[in-house]
C-alpha cells in the first residue's frame, strides 16, 4: 500500500513538473525522452561526482613587476643640438600588498641625461599605504608624487601629451616628488565623492618654486578633490590645492591652484570614443625678501579627443609667468596625435611652439614611444 | 500626544534597524548582482559597478565607485584577472578592510569553476591572454550554480544567523537552473555542432554547454581589433563552412562583422553577455532566454 502511494506521489510530481515545464515552452513538449534523460544524467553526474580540482597558476608572493620604456626623438630650434633621440627613461615598478593592512609601491627610474647621454638611477616613488585605518582615513609614508592638481600625481608616460604643460614646468619643474607623509580622508558625503589630502614633506631639491630648507621649514600641501557623476557617461572633477614651503631666497612661497576636468566617455563604447577637457591654474605668492613679494600666475587648458579605438588627439594652450617674475609672459600651443596599439604600447607625435616676451620663439617636434612589459597597475581616473 | 511621538520615534528606530540589517554588497558585474539578489533576497542591498552593456575588461575606475565600496560589507568579483585593470585600484582606495582580498567580505565567484582555455605558457604576443583561463565562465548556467554557491558561502560568513535562508534560496536557484537548463538545451538541441563565428573569445563556456562550434574570431588575437587580413580569412571560412551567424557583444562596433555579412550573407547577431545588456534581460535567467531565442531567430 505504502509503495503504491509513494509511486503515485512520484508520478504526480513528475507529471506536475512536466506540466510546468511544458507550459514554459512548446519545444519542451515535443522533446524526446531520450534527450531529456541524457540531460538529467549530465546534471546528476555533475552533482554527485566529486569536484574536480583544477590546477590554477601557482600562487606567488612576488609583487607585480613591470618595466616601462620611454623612447623619445626630438627636433628643437634655437638650441645648439637640434636633433636628439634615445631612451628617455626606463621605469621599473614593484607593487603589492604587504599584509592585510597595507600595500607598497616602488617605482625606480633610469633617466638619461640629454647632455651627457649617461643614465642615472633614482627612486621616483617608494611608499607604503594603509588599507585599514578607521574613519575612512588612509596614510601614506615614503617618497611620493604630491597630490597637487591633476598633472603632478600622474607619471609622465600616462599623460596624453609628451612635453609637460609650460605653466606646470615653470612652477614645478618635473614635479613635486618628495619624502614625507600623506593623510587622506574620504569625506562622508553621500552626494558626491570628496577627498581631502594633507601632506607634509621635506621639500623638493630642484624645483622652480620651492627648495629644501636646511631649517625646520617643510613643504605643506592640502588638496580637496570633488568628483561629480553628471550622468552615466559624463563626470566633472573640481579640485583645490594649496602648497606652502621654503624657496631659494630662504623665504616662503605659497601657491594656490585650481583644477577642473570634464570627461565624457560613453559607457557602452568607452574603448572607442571619449572626450576630456582639463584646465589647471596656479596663483603664486613668493617672498624674495622681507619687503618684496612676487605674485604671478600660470595656467594650461587642453582637450583630448578619442576618434577611434586607437587614435587620440590632444590640443593644449598655456599661459604662464615665472615664480619670481610676473613680468615674464609665456604663451605656448601644442598638438599631439597618439596611436595606441594596445594597453601596453603607444606612439605619440607632438608639435609645440612657445613664445615669450624675453626670448626667441621656440618650436619643437617630439616623438615618443611608450612600451610596457610585465604587470603595471591601473592609473587614476 | 507624548506617547504618539515616542511611538513614531520607536517606529523610526525600528525601521532604521531593519534597514541597517541589510548586507551591503557591491559586485563587479550585473550577473553577479543578479545572482546575489537571488541568494540574498531581502537581506541584501546589491549594486554593480559595471553595467550590463559595458565591456567588463575596461571599466573606468571612477572615484564615485569608491563611495559604494567604502561602505560595503561584501565585494563579489568575477576574478581570473577579468577586472585587473580597474578593481584592485578601487579596492585599495576604498579604505575598507572588510572587502580586501583574503577578508570574509571578499568573494571570488570563480572558485571551484572548471575553467576552459587555461594557457600552458603566457605570452602577450598572443594578445590579451588571461593567465588563469578564460574568465567568461558565467555564460554557462551550470557555472552559475557554482557562482551562487560561492556567494551563498560569502553571505553565510557575514550573516551566519541567516544561513538557512540563504541555503534555501540557493536550492531554489539551483532547481530553477536545472529546470531552465532542460528548456534551453532542448531548444538548442537541433543546432548541436553548428558552426558560427564570434567577434571576441568570450563565448567558450556558452559554446561548450550548448554544443556550438566557434570556428574563428573577428579579432585576430584577443583584444586586437579586426584587420583586413583577418576579415578576408573569416569571409573564406564563413563561405566554406556555410556559416549563417556571426555573434558579437553590445560593446563592440558591428562595422567589421557587417563587412563579413555583406560578403557572405551571414547574419550579425548581438547577444547579451551580461544582465542588463538589453532592457529585457533583467536577471540571470533572462540572459540565457534572450541569447538562445535571439540565436535561434538568427538561424531560422
């Protein structure tokens, strides 16, 4: 009797499953039972057979290692040596988490002296970053690129142009890249992204605006980043920076900066087209004596169009004084075409003209070939 | 009156407490979001970083994603280096120890999945090769069951008190996969062994599950855009194999496949690779419903 009931229940269940299944699609109703059995067998064998252990790439504690080559060729007028070519820089990076609480990043550089042709090594950056501080804080210690505006934190090979913006070079040379500590706070703002960074460093050695003081004057920097999603495809970033430190006159230089970046990148076809407009302005106040202060200004603005998966164009304008001379006025224009073979290789060609009220017009044509081997971390958005 | 105010305040606190109990999950893709919603039910609040119509290899690491990640209790990733260009940077900027790799809130959905196309040697000369194997494993519904199990395990670690709830949902999900798989397999049965061409090498799991044979790809190597030489080769292959269909994804332009279509008469069909690729793909089951129906329409 019990057996009969069980069989009846099983049959009813089977029928009901069949009815549900048949209501879902006519094609199932026509199915031949042999195929159904085959499918059921496949499903069952998957469920009952012991899980096969597939060997994956051997685990390793080695950090991500990469080498970036930067080959450059150039023509410049109004200089003694017009043509030059060679490896401008080789960057070697090591990046990894240290333990559950921190990660470390090291970037070594072998840079070529354009006059002697000799290479000299340097620690471009080397720092530890915490992953686990409370209150959305993040601490960085070591040597790092300062959080000054939009250009300074980025390695030159990742920029969409070859020569640095004239205004940036006039005020910061090759950049503020210094030893110290950095504390960043993710502001608890649910409306838009806001990050406040405060940094104290020793002060750069070779920099147009700042010098490393022998006394207790350190370079202090603050940057507030505000990032807005205008739509799924468009974003706006507005940043404010302030930096103060000793200068070569043994007095103080204060620089206030503002950056504005608009990006349009259609989410669906983000590898094919994009547009960026980025502008940065620097307001400098440099004391050169007890009674004399120089107020000067510099700015750049560029647009970057991506026409296709591999083709990019950048056009830039610069206006700039010099940190200790507001009477010098420089204007420059540049155009860069970039061909990106893959994420690991790009070729760019750039034309730039710079005019000033104290020097002859300078024209230059640059070619850059960037190539990466190994695993290199993503750059900031 | 005072009693009324106290009651309202208590009600507000109660509502907040219920709301606060939800597990905040951020997934890298919409497929993982959909499966997490099936398993987590009303105990989870899930958001995805990538959209369903976006190439998951190339998501821009916008700072706004960091806000979501900084508050998340759990992070679910496809893994196998699919998101290597963007998710590590976002994770380390999140300042959230709960979701870092190795923490309870970090779920690698690929764990336990039998991978295809695991390379024996690695050479970037072969294009964008994934060192662990092809990462598009969610396009086999059986692998969806393993993903669901991994997500269930992750949720249980975070909220052990809801273990029975998650496991019941997992069972329902698995049963539905089994039921639907019969339907999908039956639909695709007449096309077993059918040769097709694809734009990018992301269909191997779908191909294996439903018995298709992908003869070649429009990309000469993964990640390298189609070249004229490759298109000539494809045209010849399409003609010699009487191929009727070229499959592509929403985030690739169809200009190259249309060239082949014009020369051969083969149809270009854009299939969904993720939930949300098209408006009517609202969950993980819709994804296969859509793709299979679309493919069959194209073949008929």
